[in-house]
C-alpha cells in the first residue's frame, strides 16, 4: 500500500518522461513537495520547474536524500544510483504505474484506455468530451494535446482518465472502473514472449474491473474477444451492426475525412463526422462514444467534440508544405499494423506521389517484426528509410534500417526504396525529387519528425 498521507516530499526518477511528468503535475496540484531528476532539461522539465518542482539534471545518489517516497519510470534500472540509494536508506520506492493506480483509487470513476494501437487518440477523444461536458476531469494523455496545452489536466470532478500501457505489464498496477480495450497485437517482444503472452496479460487486465464497472471492447479482434470471454460487464464496438456500438455506411469526403451512421444495439441513433482520417480513427471514435454514452454524457457534446477534434500531436499531424508545394505530415506509427492504418488513411487524401520517411523504433522491434515491416508499405510510392531509433536499447544485434531495403523490394519490386544514414541526406533527396501535390509522411516514434521540419524550413529560406 502506498501511504501518501505521511509523504511530504516525493522524488521522481526520470521525471521528464511524458508519463512520470504527468504524475508529478498531479502531485504538485495536490500540495506535495515534488523533486525529481532526468538526464535532459526538456519541455516537461521546464514546466515542472515553473510549477514549483525541484529538478536535478543527471542522476546522483544524494538527490533522493530527505525524500519520503520515490517514484521511478519504467526506463530506470536497478543500477540507477538514486534508486539504489533509496533502497539503502529504506525509502519506499514505487513504479510510475503503481503510483498511477494509487491516484486512480482516489477517484469515483477511473477510466483506462488500453490496446496495442490507438491509445493516445482515443484517450484524447474521451478527455476532450469530458472536458467539454464540464465535469472537471483529471486527464493523462500519452501525447501532447493542444486543447490541454500539454498532456495532463488536473481536475476536481469524479472522472480520472488515463492511458494504460501493457509494456512490462505496467497496466496491471492500475485500478480502473471502466476499461477500453481497442485491440491486441504483437509488440514489445523484448518483454513479451509472443502474442499468447500478450493476450494473457490483457486477460488479467480485463479482470481488474469490479462487478459494477464496465469493459468496452473491439469485438473483431480475436485476442480482445478472448480477453473478455466469460465476463458479463462488456460493451462491444466495431463495424458490424451486431456490435453494441457500430459504424455503418462509412463515407470519406474529398479530403479523406469520414462520416458514418452510428448504430446502438442495432438502431441508428445519429450521424458522426470526424476531422481526422482513417478507418482506425472511426474505431477509436466508436470506443469514445460508447464510453461517453455509458457515463451519461449528452450525445450533442460527444458529436460536437469529435467533429472538431483535429488529433493529437504526432498523430497524422500536418506540419506544413515544402517550397515546391508538397504537404508534410508527421505520424507516430511504429508498428506494421499502424503503418498500414496510416497509409490507408493517407490513400483517401488527394495526392500525386506518397513519400514515407520511416524510422524503425528499437532494434528488438525491428528484428521481431522484420517481415511484417517489409510488407506494410504497399500504399506508398516511395519509401525512404531512416536509421533505427535506439530509444532504451543498444545495438547488440548489429542491425540497420538498410537491411529493410531488399526486404521491402522483395515484396514490392517496382517500388522506389532508399536508405540514407543522415537526416540531412534524406531531406536533400526528398526536397530535390518531390513536387507540388505530393504527400510526404515522416513516420516513427523517434525523432524522424525533424526531417519534416527541415523540409519545411528549406521552403522558408
């Protein structure tokens, strides 16, 4: 049990991360003295300093001295000097997920959004619906949302909304009353053995919901169906009229934006317009609608919010245009399923040539899903590969993005596939060869977006 009553000073190791910085924000708002450390002084750290947190750049054992409780992010290993010193001093240490679960327990209705794909977008949709309904929710989003001026909002109402990440089984530390399970797919195979292992974790996650709670689940995914099998408190969503909430008669306008008829329990109850493209976002919106409806939010608020929602930062984020008139979009897709979904959405947007500048994320994911990655670029006209973003890993496997070039060509012999080792070379190549009407998508969970910024800057010179 995490005792917050007797904790005056709380120290956060890895406080600059998007997840732990949000926890720190909530703790500051609740009146706790918060300190923390991180290797870099980014935007999240700067904001926390302005809010009153004491931040140390770099990790040092003495930083934790005097703390009553230490929280650490998933990126922090047992050999971290601050974590080791906290153990020596007998200071209570908890993971970010454990603290998040404790904070959820303090709310009347906690809502956790899980799934391999779509968590941030769906969390954003639900967050804005509740915010616009004036119920004063507390919100934790896994990406920056313009309407929140960041990724966290501290409210005083009954609702607590957060993403629930399956990596390292962290979502099993949460305490949701309402769960959304969007999908289950192979990922994080540096931790999970295989899809069966992932499915088992989601089954455990589904059983965290109390009897008076609710699970909102995507019925067409067999692993999701397995996760909720035998449970009575399940609401389904999907593209089949047999679902509790269904999208029927989907149409896309000239800009690739969808409209659909919303069915509830087999009866049409309205028409939904979205301002973000793609079938995957139709599914995300259905999950948000089901959640809002279950919570008693007026349908007019939900419809208006979804119609105005332009997306979260780095989710099909329109950055601008190049000097030649090519549109530059940035997207967080870093899994084969996400790549296919994003390119399918982009296909509905008018363009001449579709460029995909893809940066694989982590060596283990690239190796584990290598063949799936190679086969996922069917909608693209030209694929330019960026070197792998290491994140938390070391390249012990000696793999490079260049290895994907022949693999992609094997699936698509007529497709143009290139690899360049530097951002500058990629920007130069794309700038020289793209033209007006082209669509350029920088894609990946790392820093590939910087290439898009470079392309736009070239147009401003």
